């Protein structure tokens, strides 16, 4: 199977186009649909993470993005400012801990909650609220 050397930056639907498999994901996400700052991993955050498919969004790049983002967070406390990337990272953390067979520890939850709050900030801003 021949693969393109680089996957497209973002699949159809993420650039605001009305079509594409993932076009409705921005419209369905509201600040109220995002788990709160003290939400537990299970079921709230883990289930929310699965409302987005990072593999569908970024393909094989999702793991590299998630690992790089986690490293950047641990070094500099910085996160991407792109909703697709943030949701992909959260999705990957859910898959990571499902694969491990245990829940994230407190240190990992600080990072995971930062992802959730960054997602919330972008969504609230898009809704017209303060970031």
C-alpha cells in the first residue's frame, strides 16, 4: 500500500468546511459539555476523551503529537493552542491508560486536567465568552 509521504495537515471538516466526516465536532462541543476542573478520571474525563477520535483526526501522527505535547508540558508547562491537537492529546491519554490497565496518577492528572482546561478555554472563546 502506497502512503503519501506526509498526511494532510487536517482532515476535511476541521477547517470549517460544512462537509467531511468530522465537520460537526466543533458545533457539538460547548463549554458545558466539557468536564469540570475537579472531574474524576472515570467516568467523566475518560468518557469525554472518547467523544473525539484522534486516530481519525491525525492518523499515525497522533502518538508523536501526544508524546511530544506531554514532554513539552513536563518541561515548560506549555500546550498547543489548537483544538484538534488538544482533543487528540486527550484522546491519546485515554488510550494510553486503557492500554496500561490503570488510571493516571496524580502527576499525570495535572497534565490531563490542563488539557481539559485548555480545550474549555478555546471552546468558551469560540462561544464568545472570556478565555
